[in-house]
């Protein structure tokens, strides 16, 4: 193993030193075994570990020794106040440095406490704003003020001399003061940190902490306002003009490649061989870099150069060797990952995809198709929720309810999840498959290996109960039965198409990945059965994946129609799945 490979392995396996840093998942056993092979100089590894341990010890002493002021929450609070109120630029950098280092040493609870103080005590001065608004409303419009009607008609407005000019000056002055008063005090901290070395990265950590507090249910209005304001600032500072599109290759630094391994969120990188394959011939990886966060992509996208649009993730990740690049006609986006939790909700991917399409088209004119092979992360959760609610409704109707109330209740909430032929197929096949499995396991004395949910699925009172029992089987036994696969394919494909095309939230696609690509101007092209047989793929979407296609001549048109009306462009083949349900399109608020 070369030095770069060893460095990537060791850095990926190291644990973060601060609570807000994302845990770096270790690479696979294959990679770990490589680290302990004879190719690795064990003494060098020991020296590196000792150096790292000594550095951690010094860091810990710096912030937690009894006599050190970095230890106290009050010290961090004071440095935060100084960073906001201080005007001496010669010492401001040192104050900001002390604040960022002190904040990093705080526990999660103390960070929570400090952020609440920042949100509440450094917010707007609403008493002052109300007084200024009263003052503004009390101003009298001058008789010679400009009239829009005169401006539109081209006529020159009349002037009443210096008196009117004086009145207008009062308006301008009050409006300027209002604009200044409507900026919260913590804006000063954000602005100063943004110009401080490492400050932009630190601001993303602060926002990640804010989001984590909001996520656990502390839905405090002042904290939401703090998050909203910081998000708006980050959007401005991370505009596409400030970002560099970087083609990531094996020649990049080990620290950058380590972050690719650590933050790959869609299809985890299993080994160094896997990483080299994703950066090698027939593959591309592009990331957005910002000058204030050098050597660390904010977001990156992985691309496969293929002859045709792939239908399974296996052919993208595992097929070897890849085709010659000159023979490829399709650029397939198969993974897009963000490295900064604090940038959630900031759509950097939109600009990244469009710039990558432009770059690939320029460098490889023979590429004519730009598509994705995307997961459907919310499908199985949505489907199981539907199956559970319908089963619960069935139990309620057959329980102690009166006939009249049951009839009314059922007519309002009952939904036909399965078609009649799908219902019959599930019920007929369940008993047959169960008997076959039972004979097999009994014959080899392994009945205990038959998962309880598999043993019980034949006893379902309806097709929906049978489907529920199969899909909640934690051993995923159904994917090993050709009969069960053929039985489940029609309803799962149909319901998945319905989920993608008809299930809405505030007028937009309920699925987060679908909403992302549709708002960027893609169309839904094709569903792929058993495209991802990994545990994650089966849990998220029953193994189904979807191809979105970016048609270069229609990207802006499709994005605009989706934005304005929620219209989803799709292929004719996919429309046939949901045609019977179009009149009952579901919108989720």
C-alpha cells in the first residue's frame, strides 16, 4: 500500500475531537485488513498514533485544566459578547479565535444554552423599532412628493421647493434608521466570523448545532429566527460565483479523498479499491470548493460514463472493467452528497448538477444523455404507513363499532391500496410459498431459521396484511423467492409510481430526492425493479430505484412548470402505472 492509501485509511478511522463534527464511518474489513498487512510499516503507524495521542492530550489540557479560563461557559459567553461589541480591529481576530475555540470545547448542553442566549439577548430591539415606526407614520407626505402616475406617464412631478426637500430628507433618514434597526445584533457576529480565517466553516458548525436543537423538539421562535437569518447569510456567501467546481481525482490530497470516503451518503465506499474505481476511467467525481474552506468539498457528485442509462446500482458500482470512454453516450449521476450538515436547506446541488452537465458536454460532445440512478428514500415508510392504517381501519370496522358508524367511517377513510387481481395473487401465493418453505426447512431441521414474520404471513386476512408481513421481514426472505418477487412486482411498482408522481406535500413531490431533481428541471423517466438489493435499498424502497433524465432543451421549462404548478413531467411508460388514480391525486400538507 502506498503512503496515500495508508493516510486515507488512518484518517478515516480516527474519531472526531468535537461533538459537532460528523462521525467518520470506518471503511470495510478489506481496507482495515490492508492497514495491518505486511506492506504497512508498523513502527511508523505507532509513531503516528503516539503523535496523535499527544496532540489530543495537549488539546484536552488546554480546554479542561482546572486553572484554564477556556474551561468555563462564562468565558465563552464573554468572548462572544466581545466579538459582537468590540470595535478594536487589532485584537478582534484574537477574540474571534478564542470564541471559536472555546465554543468547540463546550458540551452539547452548554452550546444549546449559549445559542439560546445569542438568539434572545442579541435579537432585534423591538421597542426601538416600534418607536421608529410611530415616528415614521407621523411624518407628513410633502405636497410635491413624486407621484407614480406622473413617472409612468412621463410627466415631471411638481416641486414645492426646499420645504418639500426637507420633508423628504426626514423620510430618507427614518427609513435608513429603520433598515439598520431591523438587523439583529447577532448579524455583527456572523459578518465578523465570515471574514475570519476558518469562520465560514465555524458558522456551518453553529448552524448544525441550531438544527440539532430544533430537531429534538425545542421549537423556540427566537431560535428559528436565528437559524433563518444565518441560513440567508450562508446562501449569500455561498453563491455559485464564490464556488469553484473541482474535478476530484486520485491525485488529490489524502485529506480530501478521506472526506469523500467519510461523507459518501448514498452508496458507502467499501474499500480503497472501490474509491480508486470511482475516481478512475469511465467515472468522474466533481465537488464544490470554497476559498474559505480549502481542501474540503461542500458537496460532491459522482458520475458514471455508460453506453445506456443503468437500471441497477450493481452495474454502476461493481461492473469491471468500464467501457472505453469514447464509446459512452450517457453520463449517469448516481450519488450526490453534502459534507456539511450546517448547510442543510441550501440548494448547492442545483447549481452543481447544471455546471457538471455543461462541463461534461463541453469535454465529451458524444455524451447525449444526462440521467440519474436515484434512491427513493421515503417510499417504504409511506407504503408501510398506508398498509398499517388500512389494516387498522379493517380491525376497527369489524370490532365493536355500530353498523352505521362503521359504514360512515369506512366510506370516508378506506382506500383501495391493492387491485383485485393483486389481492388474489397475494392470498393465493402466500399459502403455496409458505408450504414450500416449511418443507425445505423441516427437511434440513432448520425450522428455527424461518423468520416469524415469514411463518405468519400466510395467515393474513387480506392481501395488504400479507404484503405487510413480507415487507417487514427483517431477513428480506421474499427477495430470494422468484414466485414472491413476481407476485410483489406489479403492486410495488404501481404504488411506487403513485408515490413519486401523485403524493404531494404543499403541492410538491413528497419524496425529498424526487423534489430535488424535479425542481432542478429533470423528468421522471423509469422505475427499475430490484435495482438496489442492499439492506439500505430494501429498507428504503423495496429495492426499487428511479431514473430521472435531464433533457438539455427542456430543463428550464420543466423546472418552471414544477415550481409554478407542481406539474411533474414523466415518460408515457410510467404514466400508465398511475392513470387509474389521477382523479384521486393526494396532496399532503
